[in-house]
């Protein structure tokens, strides 16, 4: 049962990853591209967590946490730049 759930989750996240890539490439505005990239990194974080649970390697969790933090900072910086055309006040 555990392997069936893992493979179903891996396939589903791979499909979501492909949809996010297509959405990122076909986005018309810069803001929708930023949101698509944020969604893409969120799916990658979920895949890293799933891989960490499967392989029993804690380094993947560290990578997932670092990717989530960098993604959050990049999303905030990109949206602030798009809103005000400057990063810092």
C-alpha cells in the first residue's frame, strides 16, 4: 500500500510540475509568471519532501527548506519590483 501511494503521489506531482512549466511559459503578464514560478517551486519542495521520506535521507528536507526560503524571498522581491519598480525603499 505504501508504494502505491508513493507512486500515485509522484505521478500526480510530476503532472502538476508539467502543468506549472507550461503555465509559466504561456503566461501573458509578468505577475502571472511570478505566480507560476512560485507554484513551480512549491511543487518542487513537495517532491523533495516526498523523496526525503522515501529514501530516508534528511538532506532532501534541508534542500526543500532552503528552496522554500529562497522562493519566498524571490517572490516578495519580484512582486515588490513589479508593483513599485524598485526593490527597496
